[in-house]
């Protein structure tokens, strides 16, 4: 059980924490200057508007269920 748990944690981090993702996993639309992305401390990336809407229902990340905390310098990230 312990080994399986460690493997799942590693796989989850590597597959969803990729900062090169170009679409929001909640709405499946691309990130844009008028709807920027934000990165939570857990490493998951969402549209800022999508995660704010989610926060009205829950304080936990929709992927990993950790309490949502924002990386302060990532909230206003511009899309190239």
C-alpha cells in the first residue's frame, strides 16, 4: 500500500503540474490575456475565473483536494 501511494503521488505531480499546459482543465478553453491562468501551491493550473467560481463551492483543489493556496506571483501571469 505504501509503495503504491508513493507511485501515485509521483505520477499525479508529473502529469498535472506541467506548466506547459495550454488549456484549463475545468473549462477546456485556452488561456488568454483576458482570462489568465493561475497556479495553485499544489501545482495545478486553472483559469483565474474558473478557480474563483470553484472556490464558491469548495476550498479544496478540484484535482488533489488540498486546501487551495495561490502562488502570489503567478496570479497575474501573462500569456505569451
